């Protein structure tokens, strides 16, 4: 069974596919697994740096829902 991931406003932002269903998709759509890629080391480094900044100063971070609303308002 698919599980939908939603943000705090209820907007669907992702889908979790159980492994058995994934195997069926791979058999049905040859090559779909080639769309999977490894995250580059430089990207992992940036994410780890940002996590460290958050852990040392969480009060400086912005809430994604607030940022998203501001962007929607700015670029409507």
C-alpha cells in the first residue's frame, strides 16, 4: 500500500512505495531503477554542515511552511 507524505497544511509532498511494489514497477518498466542515483559527497558535506548549524543555533533557522508561504506570495 502506498503511503503519502504531507506537509503541515496537508499538501502531499511525497510517496513511500513499499519494496514489493517497487520490485513490480522495476519488472514492468525496464530501466526505471536507473533513475536512482547516489548523493555526491560534496552534497552530503553541505547537508552535514547545515545540520551542525541547526544544532548549534536552532533559533536562527526558518520554518519551511513560513518560507514557502512567503515565496508563494512573492512569486504569484
